[in-house]
C-alpha cells in the first residue's frame, strides 16, 4: 500500500495531556498500516505540547482547532481534512486507548480483506476468552443506550458507542459529513443513520456493508470526560436524534 493510500484515523483530543500514551501511538504509526490525525480540540492543558512530540513522527499529523468544538465536530473536521487530502479509508479512535491499537489494525485489515464491507464498528461484547473489562454500571447503562440506538436506527446493531470505527470513503460518507452533527455524544448514531438513509441525490450504504467486529480486548480507562451531566445530555440527545430520524423516514 502506498503512503498516500494509507487509511487515516482521526484521534480526537480534548485535554488529554494526562492520558495520551505517546509511545503506543508512535508504535502504531510505525506499523505504517495507518496514518494518525490527532485533532487538538482547543485543549487548555498541556495536550498541545504533548502532541508536538508526536508531530515529528512519520505517519502522524496534528490538526489544531483554536477553540473547543466538542468531540463530534472535532472528528468531523478531522475526517473532512483527511478527505481533502485524498484519503480513501477513514476512521476514528479514542485517545485513551480503551480499544488497543492491535484491535484498530484488525478492524482495518477486515475492511481491506472484505470487498463487501464499507463500515466496520468495534463492538464490546463480553464473551469467554475475550478481555472486555467494563465497570458493571457503565455496561448496563451502555446496554440501555445501545438498545435504544438499535431501535431508533431499526437495525440489529449491538454497540454504536465504542470509540473505534473505520470506513471507506463513499458518496454517502461525503454527504454524511457535509453538515455538523446535532449531538456531540450521539454522533455515532447520527453518522450510521445518515449513511443508511443517503439522500435524494446520494445512494444509501446498504446494511449488508456494515459489520460489527467483536473486540478481543477493551478496558475502561480512567479520566473519562463523560460524567453524569454528559450522560444525561447523551440520553436526551439520543431521544431527540431518534425522534428526528424516524419522523423523516416513517
Ligand atoms: N475533540 C474533542 N474530543 C473530546 C472531547 N471530549 C472528549 N473527547 C475525546 O473523546 C475520546 C473519548 O473520551 P472519553 O472521555 O474517554 O469518553 P468516552 O470514551 O466516550 O467515555 P468512557 O466510556 O467513559 O471512556 C477521547 O479521545 C477524548 O479526548 C471534546 O470536547 N472534544
Ligand atoms: Mg474512554
């Protein structure tokens, strides 16, 4: 694979100085299987300086936003930036490495191997033999959220919220990224909904082109930005997004 045709994976960062594992991200870029685009979303801590240490690494780019626009918008900016650069495969990946880099590589490999796929979602399914370490209350809240998301999207998806997704550039994707998402925490649901719906001019992505990849490993990482306020906001956003999605497509 040539360098310019490498997948570009956006890593949103807001005040991540304390969590960013520079060494592991450097190792990931050094595999030369992926380019990483860190989006520094108006951080007020030392994130900008930490990211400077990564800027010199081949395969790592930094996009600095002057003010905090939230996770969804930061990811959208990053994806649009990569689209302008001609990337053919894109993705996004949480900075806390809750999903290990090896799993991101496995997702990219699956997308490359399977010509019938255009969207791969990481899924946190706790099974024997897998190491999915999630606090019980987060798991159960997450299950309620994910079940509602599945009902609103009208597809049997298990986990819309895991922060690791990779996808091919299609007209439907360009269309899905053309306007801001309504919600900063529920944008994954909006993105999938937009792709499945397409538009008057753009064909939707068929459901058969989506695949959930059960992770072998995932762990809750401390320092989450999603506190009780954010969770309440996410729940309200999900109801609003779900209502609007279904109002438009009865
Ligand atoms: N750009 C941007 N990214 C954010 C913002 N808040 C969180 N993030 C990023 O979103 C990713 C996930 O953040 P976490 O705080 O771990 O939230 P989460 O993974 O959704 O929730 P947990 O399951 O609690 O870990 C990280 O890469 C954060 O830097 C924000 O305001 N702007
Ligand atoms: Mg996290």
